[in-house]
C-alpha cells in the first residue's frame, strides 16, 4: 500500500501553465497555436464540433505540452483535431458503436474523477479493430463528459482476470488506446490500475506500452485486486471502491458484470447515443 501511495503522489495533476507576467495561460500563444493547427488541417478550417472542443482548458493542455515551442504544440493540437474529425459521428452520438466487451465508465470518485473499467474476461472471441477503437472512443468521451467538481482527469482499471493471449494476438488496439491518451485525450489519465495481470500479459504490455510517453507509463501501476480496491478508496473514496470491488467480484464469480451499461453508468442518455446493456452474446 505504501508503494501505491507513493505512485499516487508522484502522478498528481500539473499546475496550469503561466506566462511571464504570472497570469494563467497566454492569450497570444494560444491564439498562435490554434491558428497554426488550423493550417495543418484538411481545408485549413475548423468544423463547428472542432471549434466547440477548443475550450480554454483543452487548449491549455497543448500549450503546457510544448510551452517553449508553439509550432510543436500546434502539431499536437492538429493531430487531436484531425482525430476528432475522423471520429465525430461516435463522439457526438450520431452513430452507436458496435460494442466490444464491457469497457465503460463504471463510477465517479468523490473528487469528481470518473473511473473507467475494462474487463479482459468480457473480450469478444473475435473483433474488428475499428469496432474496438470506436468502443474506446465512446467510453473515453463519456468519461470526459462525466467529470465534475473541477476534475480534468479520469482513472482506468483494467481487470486482467480471464485474459486470453489468443484474443490479443494483434497488439494494434492497445497501441490505438495509448495513441488516444497521447493526442486527443492528452493529460486526461490520472491513474491506471492493471489488476491481476498474468505473465502472458507482459508480452502485450511490452508491445503496446512502447507507444506511451514515460510520463504516462508512470501513472500506471500493476496491482492485485485487493490493492486496486485499497488504492481507489484512497484516491476516489469508499463508494467508488465498493463499485469497483463489486465489478471485480462479478467478473470472477459470473464471468462478466450482468448490469454493465455502455458506455457509462453515469448518464442515462447522451444526445443521439442511448446507454445500453453490455451485449453478452459478443463475449
């Protein structure tokens, strides 16, 4: 538990960047970055959805990423904007993904941070890469919508109970997930817990984690089920810990969570996107 406490303390959120005058952000720098990013997009223009996403808090993430290099920050922002354009139908709820397994926003901590759970035992026997990606997109976006009380990050629990190497021969979905955390969901991960990982999981982790910046890898901890529940209680409160403990227990007793709601337990409906029960037939 001391190890987990040190990990939680080491990955505390960063302060908002300041300019030379000491005020938050930099109006000139942000405007320059948005302008340069727009020039890198197809048609050199922002869609209404892209412009709406560019809030001061979101833009501050990319300013903070490359504070001394506006061009590099613009390139990061452009990658995120292009990705959001590519996945706009899923992000806005205009189209429902073909759900793969039970990855969803399970609960929210007492500090306003949503918690995502994905269960290896609920993985489909076979899947199409684009379907896996779109499921992740819907879930990560639901987590961002579910932030409250000033929270700007979410937590992720990956339950490796029931892990099958035969269902994970293609490492690309894992790489896709980390690419999302690197660009469109940059600085959104607070803590990641990989629970009860078998030795076979190490091969997949080595392949996928190569795409992850060292700073992000430092937020991810391998833990037992008991350690995960204790850590979540510490950083998100007892109610969130109970929710996670129940889901982990269901995975081990029932092979899945019978009450899983996709993409989120925190919302009954997102415009255009109904929250649905996990499709047990795909598992």
